[in-house]
C-alpha cells in the first residue's frame, strides 16, 4: 500500500507541473496593460479618450514596433447591466474618443501571423479599466511578454525541483520503513538465554 506521504507528494507534483505549464495556455503569456493620464482641469462632464495597440513581444513594445496581424477591438461600457457596446474598430492601432466617465471593458481579437504559413497563434483577450472625466487611456496588448526560452527554462527548472523533492521523499519513506522494521525486532530476555548449570553430586545427594 502506498504511504500517505507519497500520495501527498504526488499531488504536490501535479500542482507544480500545472503551474509550470500554465504560461503555455495563456496565449503566449498575454499581457494587457492599461495606463491612464488624468486631466488637469477636467470638468464633471468632460469626455475621455482611448488608444489601443497590439505588439508581438515586450521588445517590440519598447521599440514601438506594432504587430502586423489583423485585429478587431470592441469597447463596452460597464456602468449598466448588461454591458453596453459603445465602440468597435480594427487595426493594430485603434482609438476611440468622446467617452463618458465610468467603467469599461476592452476586448481584442487577433488573427494568425500573415507571414507564417499554418500559424495557429490567433486568440482573444480582454481587460477592464475606469475613466475619470477627461482621462486619456492607453491599452497595450503584448502577446508574448516572456520569450519562449525563458518559459521553457522555467518549466525545466520546476520539473527538476519536483523530481528532486519526490526522490528525497521516497528515500525518506524507505529509511523510515527500515527504522520501523528494526525497532519491531523482539527483545530476548538475557535471563532466558542462560543455560542452567548442572547440580553437583555433593549438593544433590544427602550426607550418609
């Protein structure tokens, strides 16, 4: 029968592997960053604006090299239920103006790379943000915030650590079993091991 400790370590192993492999399921480590600029002298009913951009990698973002994919943007106003679609557009750079203050959700849908045959990296992403009167918001969607080699290195590191932990747990269980086996050896009373000494004839026979 497997020990409870072994089963627990297997459960921990499964969870750690899921955490390590999770970045591959997140559209290439998708990142959506929202930056807002407050209006200095905005009035209560001042309107805001939004600019959204799509980048392939963090490096492209720093160099301001936009993606060449086909992108569709949708903007929803969340102050009512259900949410109300207020703007829609296309292009790797898209903007919207005349926005009321309130809570918003922006959704992006991008297609595959046009210059990569059979590319299957199309996907979607969304995020929420708030606008105060007169605010200007900028949304930057980065499809791969971490380089592939960094994600692979992270996965290999976690797998290696898990393997070491499981191995140590198995060794610990084996040593524990050996100690228990040796501790259960019955002790023999030394008095029971003594061979009875034969009685001498003088002590056994009465005096004549």
